[in-house]
C-alpha cells in the first residue's frame, strides 16, 4: 500500500534542527533512541534506556552537540525502506494526551457533529446555518477571557450554546487521553480507521514533548485520527472515536528547543495537510496556522500537568487542529471521509513531515509490544 519514503521527504527544511526519536533496529532486535545527524542516525541509547527518561535530562541539548560521540547506525533511509529496521513514534513511556476544540473552525465543526448526530448528510445544511453566527463570533477570541464570556452569553441567548463551545472558549480546556503509552505509530506506518465509521478524518496537529515537571522541551507532529460519526452520536463515545488500533501517529522526530528553535516559535508554525486517494485520485489540502489557536501551548500544558495531576514519565500533548475537512468525496453533501489506501501527509517546515497510509484497524497488525515487552527487551540488551 505504501510507497518508499526518503529522508528528504520527512526531515525539516531547517538543517539546524536538533532532532531525536526512536527506531526499531533489526540488528539489535529492539528499539533504539536516535539523534539525527544530517541524513544519518546516531544511537544515543547509552544516555537513557527510554525516551521519556532521556527527555527528563536537563543537560540533554548540551549532550547532543557532538554527534560524533555516538555510535553510527547508518542512513535514515535504511529505516524508511526497512533494510535495517523501522521508524517508531518518538515516545515510549509517556501517555498521549490531547487538547480538543482549540481552534475556532474546529469548534464550529464539533457543534455541527453534535447537531448532526453523526449523520454526514445533515452536516452541510447545519454548517450553512451556524457558520455565519458561531464562526464569526469565535474567531480571535481568547479562551477564558471576558470577551469569551460575553460571546457565551450571546450564543446562549440565541440557543446556540454547546458543550464543545464550553471547552473551546471557556476557562477550562478539554484534555483527554488519546492513546496509552507505546501504542502510537511512527512515520511510514499505517493508521487505522475503525470499520464501523463512515465519516472520519485526519487531524493534523503539533504535539508537545513535556517533562514530568511540566516544562516543554520540544515539539513534533501528530495525526489525531478521528471518527466524526461516532463522536457525533454522543460525546460519551469520545474514547471509541479516538483510541483504536494505530489511530494515533506521531513523528517523524521531536525537535528539541534550543537556540535555533524555541517554544515561542511555535506561534509561527503552519501545519499543512495533504490527503491523496490511492484508488479514486481524490486530493485534499489544508493549513492550520498555530497563530489561530485559542489557548497558548504553555496554558494547555499547565492544564495537563499541575498540582492536581502528575505524569511521572512526562506526557506527549496534542494541541488541537483548526482543520476539519468538508470537501465532498462520496457524493454531494456527504463531506470528507477516508478511503482505504489514502496517503496522509502532515507537515511543517520546522518540524518535518509525518506520512502515513490509511487502513482498517482490524487489518493492521495488532499492537503487541507494550510496556512489559519493552522492559524485557531492554533487560535482555543490558540497557536496564
């Protein structure tokens, strides 16, 4: 189903990017932590047995300044074409959390899903009714502000208030568990759509790498694969809509914050999406500018890790998307949904490209390498 990728397809345009991640190395029969050195990979597993522990190191950026200090694993291309192994998601022990409805356009689409009760055929008419009212009121609103409170009162008076708008512009963000530790797939892998779904979409997002202390150390890209019809039937089905086999993709690598790229630079990032159908020739593109987010990354991280909730292994945090595709695919008024074989590319010049292919969740190899398997593997390789 998938075509071969090369390092040029996935690496950031900025050759100064400090990139770390994980690969499955066939020779060592297990996962290795890696540093990207040009188009080559260096094995940095000697610094820490897991990526979550590596990220906890305060001296990490300085430790990685000289790639020659580390074992050479060879070209990245050898892992993209599976000659030496495969590229894994750049996280391991960290749970994967996600912030919902953090952009005005996605807030509108969540309300449409709620109103449509999971029926894509009703979405277009509801969108035409709500977009001029809700969409115009939400753009530029800072969540939790006095202005947001006034908009809430206005929409309540019009009978248009929704649980999605409450978390979109109210004081408390929606933070939910997207995927358990070790379940995310990396660049080049298949992503899964549950066979019960006929209305679904990719969600291109920036993903933060956050330490147990709450400090944000880097960023990467993610695909928060979503079943719109399932969540639209009931918000209580969020877990079924979000957490399925291979339904979370992260990568290609974490770009660590350093002198060349800082947390505040994320506000200038634009996340692009391109979906290409392998069978029907369908193509869809979109852009999600981080400048349009209603809550800052620091605010979302602080609402995830704080005095009331700790994550001792850190966390990977999806920041949400403004891109909810509406381009018709299966017929007039049906909107967008995935087809098996779709190529999904999520990219940003500063972070690279995350590329995956769509398949059914029950057709993709079951997830079998979890925390116990990781610990056993590290012990057998004398890394623990």
